[in-house]
């Protein structure tokens, strides 16, 4: 009998999750279609636009990706002439990833959406709302048995 009471909210929760998933997929397709790059590649460009030149590790940490995955994204962006690697003036051993003028132009015309829009909007939300959302998403990951939920 208790399951019937939860059925409506459970159905709503799944509906909202699927709507978010579909939105993220549509946004990624829009970026690919309009800009010729992937959503992840756009996330790299946006990070460089916001933070300036960064080592690969900082970009990886911001995007919650492995450094090898981030390096592959950067390789593709470099081949397109959107980013370049250069040595840090402070430490020649460190390679920094920088936007090229072409990369700056592309990111300036890109539609704000997906995770970047979420990051932007969360900055202006009350901290208690953001904490509640983080806890709810953590619990959702637990329910879905996502083992690497805490990996960054």
C-alpha cells in the first residue's frame, strides 16, 4: 500500500531526470551542429575563456574528467586551431593551454546551455538550495549504484 503513495513522486523524479538527460543530449547536438565541436570541447573552451591559460590538470579537475580524456579533447581543439599549448613563463616544465583568437571567437558565439548554464545559475542560488540539490543528486547516484560518484 505504501508503494502507491510513492508512485506519483517516483514517477515525477524519473520524468525530471529523463527530461534533463534529453536536454543535455539536445544541447550537445546543437553545439555540434552549429559549431562543429562537441559539448565537452565547448566546455574546455569556456573554461579557458573564464580562467585564462590553464594546465591540462586544472581543466580536467573543473570538468571532472580524467587528464587523458581532457588531453584528447585538447588535441582535437588544437587541430582545429581553437587552442594552442605553450610553456608557462614561471615554470618551463608546465604546458599551458590557451585560446587562440579563433577559439575566442567561437566560444563568444556559442549558446550558453548545458552544464555551463547550470554552473552560472547555481552561483546566484541561495547556498542552502545548492547544498540540498547536491545532497539530492548524491542520493540519486547512490540509488542508481553509481560507483564513481565521488570521483573528480
